[in-house]
C-alpha cells in the first residue's frame, strides 16, 4: 500500500503521524511510505531519519495526498487539507466528528474512509488509540492549570501544593477515566487536595484503591458537581462519551459561583467540552476569562509535548496501520471486528452511530456497505 505522512498544519501542532521506526516496519512489510518534507521536524525527527528508514520524501502535501492510498495523521484535516482528500482514500487520524459537522460533511461528500483513533475499541472495552494522548493530556492539565493560577496570568495566586501553615489548593476532576487518573497522579504529586467525580462507582473504587483513600470521591450528580465546582481552585474536565459530543455537566451558573482567578482546563473540549463556558482555543492563544474564571481550551494539548506524544501515539497506532496496509480495510476488520468501531465514514455514508446521533444524521451499518 502507498501510505502518506503529511506535515501537520493545525495551530501549535508539532506531532507527526509516525516515527521513523514505524516507517521502517511498514517499508519492510512491502509498503511505500511517502513523507512530506519537514513533517517530523516538530517532534525532532529529521527527513534524513525517515529516508534512512526507507521513506520517500516529497516536497508538498499535495504530492502526498495525490500518491497515498492511506493518509496517517494526528489531527483532523483542516483547510486546505480537506480539499486534497479523494474518493476511496483512507484517512487514519483523530477526527472528533461529533463536534465537527462541517468536517463530517466534507468526508461524506468526498467519500473518504475516515477511521478515527478515538472510537476504536479493544476487547476489554478500552480505547487503545485514545489512551496515550489522554494520559499525556491528563498529566499536562494539572501542570497547565497550576501555571495559570499565577496572579500575573489572571489566576488566584494559589500554589497547589501549599506550604507548611497554608492549605493546599483544591483540584476538582470530572471523570475518573484515563484523563482523570493521570490528572490525579500529578495533582497528588504536587501535594494538592483532590476531589474526583464520576458516574461509575467502580471507577471511583478503583481510584480510591489506587491512591489509598487519600483522595475524595463522589458519585457525579448536579448537586455534587455544583458543590465541588464552587470550591475548586482548579477544575479539570475529563468527561468522555465515546464518539459522541461531551455532555455539559458544568453550567454557566456553576462557573459564576467559582472564586475569581480560579482556573478551568477542559480536556474534553475537542468533543465539545464538558463546561458550558468552554470554547476551543489554540497554543498561540490558549486562555480566556468568563465571569472572572480563567478557561484553558486548547484542543490539541499533547501537541505541546510532541516528542513524547509522537512516540506514544506510534506505539499504539502502528499495529493497526500495518494490518490495514497488509489486509485492506475489509480484511483488517475480519482480523479484528472491533476495528469497525473506528470507521466513522465510508463511501459517502456515516457509519458511527454516536456521531450520527450528535448531528441528527442517518447512520448506515458498515457491514452492509463492505
């Protein structure tokens, strides 16, 4: 198969779809890998490394899209990338279509096979291609939040770990999944007080055991969310519904009860956000203030740590890329039936039910189309 690796062009995005080691495995498998000049520079991988791994370097993204049967990316395509895609081409990347109706329309009109990292499931029900970036975003969320708590940056001037004689800051984490666990690890390491809310008691039990009862947990409800939000110095949004728009569990009225200079980091922003006042931002303009509360809504947080993120992402995605390249989409799904959950669009049809329900569009079963 001809596989294309274009350079990411989203604001502040320095990751790349594959590391040179991954390219080498694909070439050994008998594939041709086309890499856009400079694609890996943001992650510290030079063109020479890709060439040494067996890739063919091309000058422009137009050439990559023209030659490739499968495009491997990190983030969803934006203009002018979307007009480069063609009928039957496989796009393997993070898509987050539930919050992007315009991109959904483009993929359907161009009849692109859109396979989303974030909706592929493993046999244990986990999301293996979302997990590594959620781990990074979860850990970053507390670091970023602690940074913006500084008074000169609009924050309350609260040090999360406190000092002897001064209480630590309070970190409230919505969601006990991968983001929540990793945010808790960092917040605990900083010495903060931590409250975690989730709708799943088993998840809360797991966190309670993991942190030896040193965190406070609550079954999520509007009452407990409102109470925790009001007290938070730092609020982390880690709510996820696979493939669907994130429910807004924190209302504007709740945000108004927070102390001025409190900080919200909504990691769920790329699925629409779990805080009503959240909107997408970028690394070049990451924060805004609503009702005196600092909001951080960067949609590609791990892009700021591209070396770690690219290696972690390739570790997770490469087995799927190799299987699709070797067997084709139909054969790959025959080998792993759960891969079909990753196919969001196919031959002009929407095939991911959560996305369809989020946008009020019809959904076609992939099995009926293959």
